[in-house]
């Protein structure tokens, strides 16, 4: 078996790995052989080609068109859409899906990001905060939406333990489905497999685009079909401003004539050319996202006649996908392209042990590439304060502090819209800390209808509503 595997590795252009495997003592040899076999070596040539080819040239303006988004309030179809969204939720036809496989390296948090305390006063973890939204939706509709949670091999055990320790945050464990995303081998610049240890190939999570195949491979797609779910509400674990089940967005996505109901995305208006968000663009009539690292500076700075940025539809990574579309797009993993990132990887070599290797190639798939497969995908423009408070970095922009400030500003706006006086500083920021629990309200309309609101918030007060 070892001899056959070494021969196959040589055929696949991996003589160094074959030589290393042959030279290993038996117990380690068997371990490495099993781990290599699990990597699906037959797909290796399909990885080596994108890993070693020259990086794709940055997009130019030719043929890249800014897309058209439905305005924040939902346009003339808003009332019908909201009713349809509420109806789909009440029929149990919508599920929630969070991707939580990332490492949180930039945040410097040692563990799954979903454990991170995110809300301004109650300091609920991201997972607890999203679960509270699901409980609130269940209380309103009478129906529990199932929740699919994608982890990665690095954080799966700890995420499962966190859910267990917290009694699944008051959700029925039968409605919470955790599964791991896949991994891909990390390669060097010549397309050679690398080692993370003497008996372990170096691997990395295959990107959030891997989420779609992982839904199929884990049995989650079958579970969705069995439950009669028709639409999946996708979001990232790092944005506590996400409305996990948004009736307006769901309804617009599912409304014939407005969208095909295959895949939709929320966008916010990008105003700073340097902001690290992907932007939507259409090429040959197909919608996609150009990542911030790929958008040339002249395109990032280009302005329209009215002064706004030409490419201003920023990706907040909130999507709806129909279950039928999900089944179609996951018929073949190759439907989503591989993106190549050149990074430092910690690798093992026989002479030096563990060393940092600059220039290692990590390939990832991105979920938004599925938009290119969808008919007439819907883009809904939403107010940034309503929808986007990402936690990416330990300090500065997109940090826990900026995220909390945005959640407080959103709470202040909802209170003011409900007729509650909120003290503000000369710079306009709320001069108090308010947190509105999802159990009380998930939007301004729900808050206005909530009983027992105060008439005013005192200056400097810290209030949970
Ligand atoms: C991402 C988007 C960007 C968008 C921004 C909004 C990409 C390539 N870009 O950028 O267009 O404007 O979010 O916040 O995604 N994750 C996994 N598995 C993986 C990789 C990531 O589950 O293998 C999850 C992470 O847990 C996180 C999310 O995907 O929830 C985003 O990942 P991250 O790499 O932080 O994306 P950004 O570079 O911030």
C-alpha cells in the first residue's frame, strides 16, 4: 500500500513527499499515508495549476460595471415582501447559516471567534447574540428556524464544547447542526506538498466558499430538504449587526419579478476608497465581488458624476440562497474558482524541524462566487449602521470598540424613532450606553411597538432594554 502510494505521489509530481514517506519508520509512515490519502490526491493536479500559475491580472475598468441595488427601504415592493418573508418564516421554510471556521488571527482571540463577547453591556458572545435573535424570531412566528454552524478542523471541538456548556443558548439541540468545513493542502511556490509535522501534511481551511460543499458533504443539505426548508440565510460570525432572519430581505429575495429567488446579497455604501471590503461589480452580465486586495487603486478611487464612489456597493457577506440553487451549485466543487493567497506557513522539514516558510500558497473558495451561477441575483442596499458592525481587528478600525459604538448608535436611532429622548454629545454620538436585546426588538418598528419604553435616557446612563 505504501509502495503504491509513493508511486502515485511520483506520478503526481510529488517525489519529495514520496521519498519522505518511504524513509519514515512504520507507525509514522502509516499515519502520514492515511492523512495523505484523506487529502483526495486525485484532485491535486487541479490545485497545483492555479497555485503555480501567475496571479490573475487585477481587474480593469473595461467591462466591469457597477451593479444596481434595490434601495434600503425595499422600494415599492417593500410591504408585500415583508409579508412574504414573515409568511416563509412562519411556515418554517427559512434556516440560518453562520460561517465560523476562521481563525480570528487579526483579532488576536485564541479560540473560535463566536465565543468573543460582542454586545455593549451584556457582553453576550457572538454565538449567544445570534441565538437570542433565533429565539426572538421563534417567539414571534411560533416556529423554530434550524441553525447550521460551520466550524473548521481547528475550532470544531471547542465550538461544540461552547454550545454544550451554554445549553445551546436556549435553542433545541435538535435544531442546531454543527459541521466542519473542508481543508486543502498548503503548497510551496513550485506546487509541492508541505509538511506540518513529520507525519502530517500541511493543510488550511478551504475558505468560506467551501461552506457550500460542506453543507452537502455533512448531510446538512439533506437535513434542509427533509425539514422542508426552502431558503438559507447566510452570514459571517464576525458581524453582530447582522439580522439573522430579516423578513424584508427574505421576502424580496423570494418575490417573483423582483428576484429569481436563487441568491441575494446585502450591500452597504462604501464611502472610503481604502475601506477593506469587497465591492460588487458585473462582468458580461454576471454579478461578482472584487476583493479589496484585488481592486486597483484607480478603480477604488473612481467617482461618479454625483461624487459617490463608482464601485460603492460593499459586500457585508450576508446572503440568501435557495436550497434548490444550493443543490445545483454544489453538484461540482469546481463550480467555484480557487483564489490564491501567498502567505507565511509554519512547516516541518527534516533538517530544521518547524520553520516559517514565506511564499506558501493557500487556495480558498469564496461564497460570493456562487452569485455568478445565479439568475438575476438581488442586491439589497441597507443602512450601514443597521447592518454592518464587523469585529476584525483587536484595535482601530473594525474592532470590538467600533463595533460596540455602532450597536449603541443603532439602538439610539431606534429609540429616537420610537419617541424616546436620547442624550447626544456635541459630536452627535450618544452620551449613554444602550443595548437593545433581540428579545425586545430586532428593528425600529418592533421597538416602537414594544411596551414599557422609557420617555428619555439619562446622560451617561447604561441601559439594557
Ligand atoms: C470578508 C469578505 C469581504 C467583505 C468582508 C465583510 C472575503 C474574501 N471577503 O473579508 O468581501 O467585504 O468580509 O466583513 O471573504 N471563514 C470561514 N472559513 C474560512 C475562511 C473564513 O468560516 O476558511 C469565515 C470567518 O469565520 C468569517 C468570514 O468567513 O466569519 C470572513 O472571513 P475573513 O477572512 O475575515 O474575511 P475578510 O477578509 O474580513
